[in-house]
C-alpha cells in the first residue's frame, strides 16, 4: 500500500489518554440509573440490564491479574473519522489486560456476525490503521441486528471463537441493538458481554454522560474548511449564491457547528423550522429577503447552509413523508410500475392535502421522496436535493419580486452537498485521542465484566489527561418511540436544542452575518503544531461545556 507523507508521519502519533487509564485501574460505581423516560416499560423489557450504575475508572495502586479474553468488534452504520482508533485502543487495552487476549473483527458490519464472516485483527494489521480515517480495516454495514434468530446465529460463531465480549461501534440505532443483544445474552446466560461505542458524524448521539459522538469533530472541520474556501471564492468573484447542503440526517448539529465556524450569510436549522411551524414558502421567503437585502447593498453573493434533514422537519412535508412511508410499505408493486407512471400512481393514493404538497414540488424532488427507506425505516435524506430545490424556488420568488420592483439584483447560484468528503477524513487530534480512549475504556469495561454499557469519555474540553473515562448503562438513554407502527425501546436521538448554548450563540449573531460579509476561513485540519491550532474541540462542545459550568 503506497502511503502519503502525512499518513507515514501520522502513524507514529501516540493518542493522548486520560491519566486514569495510564496504569492499573479500579472501578468507582455511581448510583443506580433510570431510563430518560418510560421507566416502567423499559425496566420490564430489560429486566437483566436495567438500572445498572454509572461507572468511572480511577487509578489503582496495583495491577490485578486477568485471564486472556477473546473480543469481537463490529463497525456499524455510516463511516466516521476515528473508528480505526477505537479498534486500536480496544486492541491495546485487551493486550494490556493480558497479552494473550485476541481481537476478531466482523466483516462489513453486523451482517458479518450473522453470516460468520470475520478476521483476526493482529498487531501488524492494527498498526497499519492507527490514526487513519475510514472503516476499511473490517468495513461497515447497516444490517439491523434485532431478531432472536440473528442473535442465536451470532452466538454460534462467538462460541466457536471463544469470544466473551462484543464491542459494537455505532450510532443510536446500533447502540439500541447492542442493548437488546446484551439483555438477550444475559437472559440466556450466554457468557457474552456487549459494549457499545458512540459513533456518528451526525452528532446526535449525546446526553449528560456522552458529550459527543466520535467523528463529529473531524467531519465538521473538513466541511468548515471547504465552506470557508467557497466563501473566499464567493467574496472574490462576487457573483454567486452558494447553496450548501450538509449531511447529518435528522439533526442539524453539523450545519450549526459549521455556521459557528464559518459565519455564513444564512444557516437553516431544521429543529427551528419545526418549532416555528414554517412552510417551504416561509423558508424560501426568508432566504429571498436576505438575498434582496444584500443585493440592495450591491452584494449579489452569499452562502446558505442547509441541514440534509430539513425537508422532514417542515410540518407539511413531515405529514407527506409519513403517508408515503405507509403507502410504500403497503404497496411493494409500486417499484415495478413504469417510471413515467409512478408519480400519478402516488398522487392517486395520497390524501388530498398531501397530494397537493407532492404536486407542488419539482418532479425530481418529489420522486426522491419515494426512494427506498434504509433498513431502520429512515427516508434517505442524503438523496433528496434540497439545495437545488431551495436555489430554484428562491430564484422563482426573486424573479416575481423583480417584476413588481421589490428586488433589484442578479441571482446566480451554485449548489453543493458535503457529506462523504468528511466521513473518512484522517481523524483530528481530538477524534484520534477521543476514539483511542473510547476503545481503551471499552477494554476496561470488558475486564470488569460489564455488559449493556456504552463506553464514555467526558470532560473532553479539558486537556486529555483530565478526561473522565467510564461506562453508562445503555438502558439509561432509552425511551419508547413508535417505529414502523409499533412502540419500541430506542435511544433518544439528541436534536439541536433551541435553548442550548450553541443555538443561542448562532441566533445572537445570524442577523449580522446575513447582511455583512463576516466570513471566517478555518483552513484545513492541522495535526502538528501549537495546541490552539491542533487540539481545539468543536465550538458546539466548547459552548456546551461553558454553559454547564455556569
Ligand atoms: P450514521 O447514523 O450511520 O452514523 O449515519 C451517518 C450518515 O453519514 C448520515 O449523515 C447520512 O444521512 C447517512 O449516513 C448516509 O448513509 P449512506 O451513505 O449509507 O446512504
């Protein structure tokens, strides 16, 4: 494998870790926990793993002796920078516990466990992947691990390899499944512990004990670099409005973080659109007004950041998508109808109100709403070209305003979608350190016999030596939600809080950013150099930490 100069230099980087993990550790247990909501239902569904205490690892006087342990690891869902370091931290952790321990990776996500597709991860393999982006060491997948037959099939290979613990590195849905699996294996005395690790660039797996999901930091920095470059281009040519859609699924954390980093003219926040009950036309009018105001000053250029999940948060669209979900599930024959007839087929089946919304959309966007759902039942929002939809609709509105004399200016657009560009980037120092610590913590949770826990590393706005490593019972993060027509226990997704410090900061600044050209150009991630350039966590995390201290 040919390596870049940065890859070679980066391979030697030694991730920073909390002091507590640097030598022998002991466990400090907290109070028993409760789920965030629906306590009775969750307790009944997880009788063996509910209510376990938080735990924190502390330095111990002497190293206890542990038997060797075989561990399995799965990467689940979308790629996020730092996944390889979680695996490296886990590998080093179980080897420090006992050098005879072994690590097995299941190939291409949870499907690898069910299909018995695995490889042993040895020291030379791990060394190839230290501090690199991507999930290519074992690959990832989106198979939903939820049925007893899958758990039983998985257990056959776990037993065959004498694996005593399984680490699932994933987002909210995958960690929900990890929790169900932990409960099931405990209920049948399978002798397999299950530990989760919080992964997703989307930043929506967080709570009191999980400050952030890994990958969010690096992905946002990559997008902010590129948006900054576009803003500089935009401010040089002064002839385009750039409509930039950003990944992040439902939550707008990525768009918000990028806005805090680059000061765009406009940034839409889906959670606010929903709270204000805004229609598509309200959003288009809001953008057009900002364009007109800048044009009045002779500035026919600007940037608009759009979270990829926006469409699902516009109340009229939400209702349309919900009805489409039902129709598509009930009418699989839809897929074999001729493309030219699909639109009318759908319109005839929709209620009048939803059919009207569907008809009002440009045909390509309307049809994108009917694409296959992912295995978790989510609309594949990354395939919906909201950036083009908004650019087109704002253009139409401005043309009307021009005729009536309300707007004088030129409006030319460029559209972009950033998502895949950041998901496999080389992890920032923050993610490299955070991920390694999460993996190492998972190894400690295994050594102490824990199951149904998520690896947790907190206080990460402080220097790494002061980070707090421990475990959070996954049941604590759960509530009941309707999924595919049934009430299910799931980890509560963390959306942008409109009374949270990051949004408040943005709301305080956005009017000025809309009219002025106050762009910030963050530049590329730096891996070597002064700490204020290389080691800063996200603005989101810094603002949240600051407001907690108050
Ligand atoms: P996860 O929740 O699995 O971490 O998803 C991250 C993500 O990048 C989302 O932001 C995006 O909507 C989705 O994956 C796209 O997934 P895919 O590439 O599989 O279509």
